[in-house]
């Protein structure tokens, strides 16, 4: 019983610290909650904690991380994630492996590591934690794509880094227990092959198992449609998938991520009621909040200050190395990706991606795993370097992210833009309420008179919202222009995918399809560079492929030549219209 009481006292102690930080953060807007938790923990670490606090690798990886991953999965923008899956995979897999290689090669010289330990250090230190960054993103209202790139990369690179870490640590432990050198047990080529197979199994196994579990959960929840049962099923899926895949040597992170996306990330109407979805999302939001609270305050308390002082020069070197390794990967890799993407990732986004490399919860969990498995001065050195880099990135990168976003031109939202989003968001809510009322009436769950009373209120509010939106757009043409470009971007993406689908189905030949796709790409580039307008969707002098073909055979696009020429002149000032 004493053990349970001690655990309850510990939880109350940690939550008491979190409550105090929360009160201060609510009064001082510049203080981020996660940063405040870390600072409070660091202060307690210096002064001495009255309660023994312990943080283990298993607690983070098996107890808290599934909640964080699943919450992000069910809330991530599915369409944005799907559209950006190629750059996300490139950054999370290729980019992470290259950055680990850079740290490993340089780390041997700078820190005196063997090759195996240098690779292990790279796998520990390079996965990113976007909690603090995403909080800033939400406050500043950064574009959805940037948010998805940062969040998606972090979720996937956690899984990849754990695979690399597990493969290398197993060899290191075996070498220590046998008294042999790592190179005597396995060659670098064999180790790389083992890591490659592990990543492949993690990705494929995680996607298949997670997708199957997420689909099964969706079918069950949609049939039962009970809020409490849905919450229980979601917990079974999140932790069941994570622990099962971890047990069988695959990636619990990728499996849980896939399960959450399949369960809750479907675009458009679903068979799960809004009330059930809201309950599931709310519960997981609270679970993730509690998990982050425990991680950050405990991280501060257990920070080994004596080791940080002892290894201070090496920590400074490690910080520089980690920043350079991430930057060296991000800029060339993204520029390479931009050659094949229809929607390139701008240089300003690349700056933010580079600065968003905060290394916290997963890195701490992995280095604690080393400390629990391997002893000696080497472990102390790794603990000092990882805790030092984590503390620096949390206390520097997170709080300064807003300035970086302003500096690179992704400016903060003005009040009219925020008002527009509030009106549109409320309009979505009203439409959802009206749809729900229609369904209730169809299933005879509410009387017609009650339906009319309720919907009359929502319909009146909808008219008021539409009027307010139009007046706001008239008063602020820049918002209207932005929304026109955003809408056109989405439409062009759908147009591109439709043409590409027709090519794949054999409805149009490859050469014709490629020319049509080139036309769409030209317009997309104008949208991305803010050159697109409704009057001039295409650059001056540019004639689309289909119009050029009509001109070659002498076929007019309209029966009224004068109307066509007049429209041509009014839309593009004498240039070819789209």
C-alpha cells in the first residue's frame, strides 16, 4: 500500500507544480506552458526536490508516447498529410538517416566515440519533438502545410530513430557483456543491412497492422455509436497496436500513427456521429496534455546539473553539431524534392523546418534506456550531451520560433484575418448543427416542431454569418485575394490529380496528359508565388496546350467570335486566357 501512496503523492506533487506553472502562463502570455514546466523543473533540480522523482525509458516510450502519437494522429489534417506524404517520408526517413550519419562521422572525432557509439548518439539525439513549436504555430496561425510538415516529420522520425537505436544498442550490449569489440561481432555493412531491414519492417508492419486495427475500430465504433465505448475502444487500439508491434520488433509509433489516422482522419462525412468523435478527441487531448505535463516537469527535475557543468564544452559542440546536421540535410534535400513536386516547399518554410528541430521526450527516453542498460563514464557522457541539447533546444528554439517566423516572412495574423477565420469556423459549426438536426428528424428522433424551432435559430445565424463574411471581404480585399488563391490552389490540385488519374487509367495518352499537367503546374506556380489573380491566372503570352491544339486545326472555342475576343481582352489584357 505504501508504494501506491508514494506514487499518488508523486503525481500530486508534479501536478501541483504544473498547476502553478499554468497559472503563471495564463497571466504572462510570453511564457509558454511547456517552457515554464521545464524551467520550474530545472529550478527544483537546483534547489533540491522534497520528493524523489524518477523518469524511466519505459514510462516514456510505453506509457506516455502512445498517448501523444495517437492524439496527434486523430487530429492531424488528413488531406494535408496525404498531399505532403512524400516530403514527410523523405525528411523522416532519408533526412534522419543522413543526419545520423553526419553526427556519427563527426562525433567520433569530437567526442572520442567509437563508430557504434557515435551512430547510437546520432539515433538518440536527432528525432524531433514538435510540442513547443506547434503551440507557437497555433498562436501565430501558420499555414496548414507547414504545420503538417513539422508534425508529420516528427511523428515518423520517432519510429525510425527507435529502430536504429534498438539495432545498435543490441550490438553494444552484446559487445559489453562478452568483453569484445563491436567490430568483432558485426561488420558495418551487416549493421547497416540490419538497420535497413528493421526500418522496412517497421514501416510496412506498422502501416499494415495499424491500418487494420484502425479500420476495425472504425467499423465497431460506427456500429455501436456509444461515446464511452468508443473511448475505451480507442485506448485499446492505441496501446494495443503500440505494445503488440513493439513486442514483435516492428514500430509501435508508426502503427499507432496509422491506426489513429485510419480511425479518425477520414475526409468528408463519416458513420461516426459528431458527438462520439468529439468525446474521443477530447479525452485524447486531455491524455496528451497530461503526458506532456509529466514529461516536461519531470525532465527538468531529473536534469543532471553536475554532468552538464562537467561536460559543458562538449555540450556546446554537440548543440552546434546537431543544428548543422539538421540544416545540412534540410536545405539540399528539400531543394531536391522541389524539382519533382507540383507544390514546392519555399525557402522560408525550410528555415522554419530547420529551426523546429527540438530534441526532447524521445531523445531523453532513449538515452535513459542506455543508462539502464550500459554503465560507466560513456553513459554519463551521453546523458550530459543529450540532456544539454534537449534543454537548449527547448529553452531557445521554442520561445524564439515566433521571431523566426516573422523574420522569414510568415507573418502573424492580423485581427481581420482572425475574425474571418472565426466567422468561417462558426459557419462550419452551424452547417454541422443543421446537418445533425436533419439526420435526427429523418430518424424520428426529434419532433418536427422542435426541429423547426432549433433550425430557425441556426438558419438565422447562418444568414448573419454569410452577410458578415461578405462585408468583411469587401472591406479587406487582401483577405479576399488570399482566399481566392487558397481556393484556386485546392482546385488546381484536384485538377492535377484528375488529369493524372485519367493518364493512369489509359483514358488519355501520356504525352497529351503531360502537356495538360504542365499547364496546371504553370498556374500552380503562380498561385504559390502570389502572382495568380482571377483576371490573370496564367502568365502573359502563355497559351494552354488545349487552346494551341484548337488553333492548329482551326476550331473555335465559342460560337460567338466577338464575345470570345471581348472576354479574352477583358480577362488578360489581350493575352491568351486559360
